[in-house]
C-alpha cells in the first residue's frame, strides 16, 4: 500500500514538472514571437520612412566626394554619347543624300557636270584627284602608248580607291568613343558602388549600429553610382552598333559610286588610246 502511494506521488511530481516546463517554453516562445513582430514592424516603418525621405537629390547630397566625382564623370560620358550620336546621324544623313544624287547624275554619263560644280561633292573630289594624276603623267606616245595607258589606269584605280577609303574613314571618326564609353562606364559606376559600400561598413563599425536605418542610406548612395553607370553605358552600346551598321551601308554605297566613276574614267582613257 505504501509502495502504491509512493509511485502515485512520484507520477504527480513528474506531471507537474513537465507542465511547468511547457508553460515556461510557451512564455519564451511568445516573447520571441512578440519581439520578432515588433522588429518586423520597426523595419517596415524604417523602410517606409526611408522611401519617403530618400530622393535622388538626397542621395546625391549625402554621397561621398568620390561617389560625386564618379557621377560627374558618368554624366559627362552621357552628354558626349548623345552629342556624338546626333552629330554622326546628321553626317550620315547628308552623306547618303549626296551619294544618291551623285549616282543618279553619273548614270547620265556626265562627268563634266561635276568638274564645273561648285559644291564639294564626293564625285568632284574624286574627279579632281583623277585629273591631278592625269596632268602629272607625260603624254603617252608610240610605241609604248598602250603600256603607258594601262599604267595610268592602274594608278587611277588606286587613287580612286584610296580617296574613297578616306571618305569612309572620315565618317567613322568619333564612333570608337561610344565603344570606349559603353565598355568603361559600368566599371566606373561599379567603382563608385564599392567605395560607397565600403564607407557604409566603416560607418557601421564606428557607430556600432547595424540597423536598417544606418545601413540603407549608404547602400542606396552606392547603388546610385551603378545606376548612373548603366544610364551612360546602355545608350552608348546601342548607338555604337547602330552607327557601325550605317558605316557599312555607307561603304557599300561608296563602292557603287567609285565603280561608276572608274567606268567613266576608263572609258575616257580608252578613247585616248584609240585617238
């Protein structure tokens, strides 16, 4: 009988101890959940307050001098990109228009029109180079007249091709600048980002405050530099590819113009051979 009472008392003690542990665990869990809820609410409030106060102007004003220098460089790159693009577009527009009109005039087999024309067209400059070479060549006489004329034709062909290549190279000037900006701007922006994040970590270490309100402004300023890098780089790459395609088309049209001029010049020289 005493043994049964002892076992019963032991079971009651174990039951009450287990119940007390459960109560303590539930209390700790509720406290942790409540703390986590308050922390989440505080973080959410901090995010909303940061979103309401941090504008582009605020990001710029609070940025480090190195980050500001990076932004100035990227702004300069962006302005250069648009200036080069607009200038080259206008240049190619007038070049295509000029070549089209000259090809139509050459189809009439009329070289004299360009010899007396006042405008400095591509054809007039090509004809001027041809005439300069012809005047510098001694008159072909027998018995080496045919050999002399063939040599003149070869020289004229080289002069025409060289002059046409100079026209193409002239229209390509400045396009390489867009490639340089497109390839370097993201890395310059990345440098500003790394510098800004580094300063943020230094500020956290000195203030012993790792809350979101302390970290977010510095990281936002750092990412601001990356955004400027992309704004400068993306248009530069797109404009570069577009201008390269225009340059290829300009080269093809210049080949048509040169071929037409060479045919007419060869015809005039052949008439000299039979004269």
